[in-house]
C-alpha cells in the first residue's frame, strides 16, 4: 500500500526527474488525481458491482417537484446514484415499513399520465388529507413513484403531497488529493478505496504518461505495460460481475 509521497517518488523515477527539475509536486499530484478519476470511470463503466454502496437518507419535502443533489448531501456532486428507494412512512426501515425501489425514467417522460390519473400529485393522502396506510397484499402507493435526473437535479413523478423518506444508494468517486501537498501522507487508495490498492500500478503508469504528454504513446514501453495491467484489470472485473458466466466442475 503506497502513500501519495511514495507514489510521487515512483513517478519521478519513471520520468527520470528525481529532483523535480521539470515537474513540480503540484503537477504530479494533479496527474495522480486525473489518473485515479480515469480509473474510477473505467471501472464504473465496465462493472460497478465492485464498488461498495453507501446509503444516504433524505426527507423529500411535500409539494416539491425537484431537489438539487447537493441539497440531499453536499458530497453528492462526487457520487453516482445506484438506486433510490422509499418507504410508506418517514420512520426507520422495519419489517412493516419496507423500502420500495423507484424506477428511473428519462427526464422527457416526466408527468405523462392518462386523463383520469392525477398529473402531478400521487395518492399518498385520502380526500381528507390524511396519510393513507398500506397493508400487505395490496399495491403500496409508494411503488408507483418514479425518478429522473437532469444535470444535478432529481425529480419525482408524481410529485408527492406529503413528505417522503428516500434512501439513496450511491457510489463515492475516488478521492482527489490537495495539490498543495497537505495530504501526501495519505494512502493512494485511502479508507474504503483500499479494495483497489492492487491496481496502484495503473495509476502510476497513467500518471506518468499524462505528465510526459508524448505524441508516440503507442510505442512507449510504459504504454505497453499499462495495456497489460488493464487486461488483468478487465479479467478481474469480469470475474466479479454477477452477469459473468460461471463454470461448475464436479458439483454433484
């Protein structure tokens, strides 16, 4: 497990610039951040099953069409949403208050209802304005909710008349380090990211190539090494996918 400082040292060896004559630490750290961001996006696009999901709970206000993601949580600008669920009440999740997944839809399809269905408001309240209760065996009104995302704003359809508790299962993007060097003692993959420590070399090779900025990357030996590492990464990601085929031998 490498720290940012040791990663900088290794990158400088590959650049043949141990005394920081050509590349200051700020540029090296910026390249590490860029390489980590590229690695995250590569893994996310190929197999997001390898990421841990974090849960963020939020009480959606009544009569609210949309909420900016950073209102739900200030860190949501660095998270990708996997799933949104809701519960019949705003109380804690229990066997009698189970979460229901909200189906994601295209922004252009919001609020398209039949002439007999309410255009905006759902049926979470009766005619007297009292909250409806749900009993097992019937379709809960919460299960009809859908969501869409446009930019950083999240929309609900239909718009709820009463408060809703939403659970956001999200993936945190890889941490970026301060370029001023105050976080150089941290691990390259800190905390929950330590699961990806095995792929530090991908970050090292990628950062070095970013700094070199050469036009002959396809012939660069380092590029060939990065390609080999990515082949190993692809195999690892494919083997961890729930959709990958499995071959069972002597399973009688």
